[in-house]
């Protein structure tokens, strides 16, 4: 899976997560199963996202055969990396403006 994260430090809204599950993942039933599993996994990881963040989770075709535990593990790692990258960009931008 791929996670894109937009971090807006000026906004203190709760984090939001959206999902993209294309037809490459499978038929409608398979896509909905993947989306439901990802939605449930994301709910448990919302506390790890900073306020004002917008995340888009894009499921790749191998997600079709993954069980909930595997999707949760992949999502956790992807979100952690995305937050680290977004935080580094924000910190770098703040240092350049001073």
C-alpha cells in the first residue's frame, strides 16, 4: 500500500483518512473487503496522526489476498513513514523561513 500525507500545522482539525481501492485490486466484493479492513485498521491508528493531517491510503493489488493483521501491520508502517517524512518537510520549511 501507499500512503500520501498532507500535514497542515496551522489547522487543529482531527486527522482524516481516505481510501483508494482501484479495480486492479479485484472485483467490487474484493475491493469492499479491502476497504472495510483498511478503514477498521486506520481507526486504530488515528491517534498516531498529527492534528490537521490528511492521509490518502492507496491499496495495491496484493492487498486483495492480505488478511486483516497484514493490512494493519502494513498500514501502521506506512503511516509511521509518512508522518516522519511530512514532519521533516514541515521542520525543514520552518528552518528556511527564519
